[in-house]
C-alpha cells in the first residue's frame, strides 16, 4: 500500500532534519558570530532560523498566519539552538500526524509577496517549509566551510566526507 502524503511528508522531514542537525553540529562553536557579509545574518542567527521556522510551521498547522511582537533572540550556544529545534520539530510532527486529509487540503491565506496574501493548500505549505529548511541548510553549509568546519555528506560525498 502506498504511503499517504502525510507519511511521505513526515519521512522526508525526518530525513532532512537528520542531515540538517549533522550540519549544525559540525559548526565550530567559537565562530557563531561569523557573518560572511554585512547584510548577512550571523551563523547563530541563521542556525536559529530553523527553530523560528518551526513557529511559522505551527501557524500553518493552525491554519492562520499571525505575526506579532519580536521573535526571540537566538540562544548563546549551538547546543541550545539544536535542543530548541528538536523540541519544536517533535511537537509539530505530532500535530502533523493528527491532521486529516481534509486538513491537508484546506486552503489558507499565506504571504505571496510584499504586502500580499494568496490562497494556498495547507499540505503544499508544509512541503514548502521542508524545501525552505533545505535552502537554509545550504546557506549554513557555506558558512560551515568558510568558518573552517568540516562539511558532512548531505546528498552525496563532500570534500570532508568522501564516500570512496
């Protein structure tokens, strides 16, 4: 029997999260304030993005995007950031497991451009959140390389983790 969309989503998310955590754990702990450019976020801020996006994913699960207040500042250590990510992912995954097919197919308002909202299927937004995390992981892997860390295998061998 084929997997449901929800099962596929959870399996993909768990696989991608495992890889993301390996990348975050490989980052040199003494270089969290590194910024490759004045307009870029620091490594700490970029790592914290994974935790903050869990809050955004939680809004999608509720079916309503509500912005308000300043987001919490990132913790001081990568260990604290990783713990926050793992906690939020566990909580959100249990909520996804409870979704029905009609929940996944529900249309909701979601930002679609500067000052614009569009209608999107909740299931599509959940998939978009995985892709966005992969995008940020790619950014972070560049920080990792520049900061002198060893880049783990992501989808294939890296210079630091060859397969042969």
